[in-house]
């Protein structure tokens, strides 16, 4: 029996944990250590600064930069006092380099941390100061400031790595690079830095938790708003379905029974009632198909085919039986178009003819369908109302629905009255060649 073990599974748990920890150290303090990361301006729309006037509030966005500059000034002042030759060239280097490293945290924070460690023994050996080793006062302040600023600009885990690296570095220089007989300030620095980094990490964790809570609350509020809107629309759709379905059912039943209530009804009357019943049943079926999805969570729409431009003849014939004088013309090379275009064009013609029946009874209407190279043109125009039947009052959402369909297909639509008092709806729906060929 042969057993195979990968390199990952053959390692001990301790070794895997160590490698994982070293990987975290490399990701936080080694990878992209020279990366350019400028300190962003402070958000002045939150916190106490938001109460300031807008014209001066934006100027306070550089407060973090000014704070780092002030820390660098403190380090420079401490270095000038500790320099062996006052006001000499060495003083500028001895005090200026630590101050420059503090300023370096504004653009390259991780590099500033390594520069702070590397510069300490070099300048300390050159200066030969016994006042603390390996961090004289201004180096002490420099490294403490660098730790705090870098910790505030990086993730919380980085603060722990910086403290551990600083502790290992302090042990190394204390044992191998010991200079002078003065007391060491490694322990005070590690203690002070530990407290400062702990406070910074706690602040970062709390701030990140607050951000996550705010983001979650925002998402929850949006979802709640969407759910409320969906529930309202569902309730309206259900009420509409129940009311309209009931009345359309009554219309269909009464239209079917009406010829039997009249003795020897003329054929025209029987045909009219039959047409009414067919339209009522068709409308009821369409209504249940569209709105029935809200009746049950597992509702399945019927597999009835959607109408296309090929069904316009049936639509025109149905409208003619209702008493509308309508003429249909088709120009261009008839071809099969995408299903969405065909359905939208059919619905637009259907809605336009319905508007003619409601708002311009007795007026003749013309339906023009044009197959052009770049798409499909549809035009429905009618004359002014005439006859004894009064137009239906008010305006519905037919034009709005047509515009929504056209906009969805990146088309264009115009609708308005004509010179003779009629109404015209003109639509153009673009269709690419590849879409038409598909």
C-alpha cells in the first residue's frame, strides 16, 4: 500500500503556523514597502468639523498633514538640542534625518518604518551619545511617532508586526551594537509604543466596526424600502387582478347570455355579442398571465406564444369588428425581427388603436409598419372624433407605457395632435443586422 503526502500536509502544525505568520509579516511590511501611498485629506463632512461653514471647512482637510509636520518639528528640535556640535553641519544631519523620516510617513509609510530602524544605530554610533541607547531622545520620539502614524495608516495587524520587529531589533542592537555605559531605553520605548499601538489598534477596530455597521444599516434600509415597495405593488396588482378579472368575467358571461334574452336576434347582434365575449375572454386570459405571478410564490406563467407583427391582421380585424375604420399598410422587405421588438411593436399598435376607440370614437385610423435597413418604423394616426359616441374622459398610462417600451429598446417616439385635430403616434426601433439575422 502506497501513501502519498503533499508538501503541505507533511509539515507540522507548528511549521505551518510559522510560515503563515511570516507570510503575514511579508505582506504587511515587505511587499510593496516602497509603494507610494500619499496621505489623503481628512473627511470634513463627519465629526465635529461638519458644523463649520462650508467655505472654510474644506481647508481643515489638511489637519493630518499639519499634525505630522508638527511631530517632525518636535523631533528636529530635540535633535538640535542633543547634537554634539551646536549649529554645525552635523547638527543638520543629526536632527534633520529623523525629522525627514517622520515626514516620509506622509507618502511612503512602510518605508518610513524601515528607515527609522536603519538610521538609529548609524546616527547613534556617529553621535556617540550615552543619553539612551539605542534610541536617544529625538530618535525615541521619531520611532514612536513613526509607529503611531504608520499604524493609523495601515491595517491593525501591521501594528503588532511593527512592535515585534522593533523588539527584535532592540535586542539585536542591545547585544551586538552596545555603545556607552548609559542605561538602555529599549524597554521604555517598547512599553510606550505598546500602549500607543494598542490605543491606535482599538480605535481602528472600532472605526472599522462602525463602518461595517453603517454599511449594513444602509443595505438593510435599502432592502427594507425595496421590500415595502414590492409589497405595495403586489397588493395593488392583486387588487387590480381581482377587480378587473371579476368584471371581465361578468362581461363575458352577460355577452354570451345576451342573445338568448332577445327573441329572434339579428345576426349582426349575435356577432357583436360574440365579439364582445371573445375580447373579454382574451383580455381576462392576458390579465391573468401578466398579473397572476403575484398570486402565488410558485406561479408558473402559461406557455402561450407572445404576439408578433404577424398577428397584426387579427388585431386589426378585431378592432374593425368593434366599429373602427382602420387601414393597415406594410412597406419594405418583411423580415423576422427579435422577439422583444416584435412584441413591443405589436403592443404599441394595440395600445394606440385602443386609444382611438376610447378617445376618438368614429374616427378613421391608419396603421403603417415600415421595415427599413436600420430598424422598424411604426406609425398610427387617426382623425378627429365624429359621431354620436362621446370620447372617454381622462387620460390613462398608454402613452407612458409606449414610451417605456421604446426607451427600453433604445428607440425614438413622438406623439401629438395633428393639424386636422387627430392624433399621431410615430415610433422607430433600431435593429442591428446581426440581431435581425439571429
